[in-house]
C-alpha cells in the first residue's frame, strides 16, 4: 500500500468519524435535547458523557483502520504515559482530541489519527468536523491542509509572535510538570505578542506547521497527543525538538515546534526558565 492510498483511507475514516461527532453536536443543540455536561457535578459524570460521545466513532475507526493495516496495534489518547513498542506498527487514535471543548459545547476539537512504525510516526491525519478542515502528512512526502502544502511562520522576532501551549492529560500524574508549565509561561509572556491555548494539542501543532501559530510548546510526556502533530510539523519544515534542542522523540519530557527563524530564540527563553532537577521529579 502506498502512502497516498494509506492517507486516503485514513482521511476517509477520520472524516466519517467526524461526521458522527458533528451530528451528535447538532442533535445536542436541538430544543429539548439533553444539555452538554458543562455543569456536571462530578468527574465521573463528565467521563460518562465523554464515553457515550466517543463510542460510535471509536468503533467505526477501529473497523476502518484495522482493514487498512491488519495486525497493527492500537493505542488511544489516555495511553500517553505508556511506552510505545520499539518495533512494529501501532495506530495512535484520539477520537475526540479536545474532548473538554467538545463536551463544553466549544468548537475546538478534532479526530486525531497516526500510524507509528518502530516508534516513529509515518502517517497522520487530523480532521476538525466543525471547521471542515483536514491536515495530512506522511514521512518524506510533505504535509497539507485540504490539499494545500503547509509553510511554517517565517517570523524571527518573538515580540511579534503568537505562540501556544498546553499540558498533558492529568498533569498531576507527572510530578513537576504543572510547576514547569507555570514557570515557562511566566518566562515566555514578556517576550511574545500573545500566548494562547486553543484546544487540541495535535491541532495546535498543525496550526504551527501552517503558520497560523508561530510556535507551540509543552512540558511533560504526552506521546500520543504529540506524535501526529510532530510529523505534520516536521514535514512542513518546522523545527521540532525537546527542551534541550535535540530532535523530539517519543518519551521526551518536553516539546517545542516553531518556524526555523524563531525556534532558537524561543528555546533560549524556555531554557532560561528555572527548571526542576531530575532528582526533584
């Protein structure tokens, strides 16, 4: 199977799953429909609403993707701390990347899919149903949004940059990550035009690949959310590293993607933020 064939199949699956999510959203907006759980009283109620929303698209994706690559393993977004196998293929699937936004009635969410081979992403598709946009990339074949090649930002001056950041799911499970995120935000804010968190991690990285955002960073391990966006950003020509400036790879505890002219300067700012020692973590 060629990458063109693979991406065509993955795109069709993502868009079909996205249509189920879009239809669910439209039904929820009808008079008399059950409200979104913005006022859920407990985390258990919130989680139950999420599980109900993703059940049908998750089943669809499993059927479609297993037909494309029989024998490939399966991982979902909540496996962010699980080590990826060093050999073989695995689907990285986040049915609703941006689940919090989806459940709160906000439009910033997407279907996020990637095929990882021997620990490296080789194909990725992101589809935002309410935006009607689709990012695609394959290793060595470039990256596109709705068929148009991506070009990252050419900005070199951080003062003109609009950058974004996020945190891994349940950051409290990774000691020190919340504190590092706070210190990094404090360090970056005086140097840039604006800092935003616009929802799905994968989509924000893809928007960085497309030049809509000038950079994206995150502390902590978040492999399943970062892998699809990392491939898209690299294939677009953005620089993707850990916080030491090394090429980012699954298992790293920090991530930075930016246009080539800005990456080094933003890395210096982030490196200047006080960090917790490995022992303290």
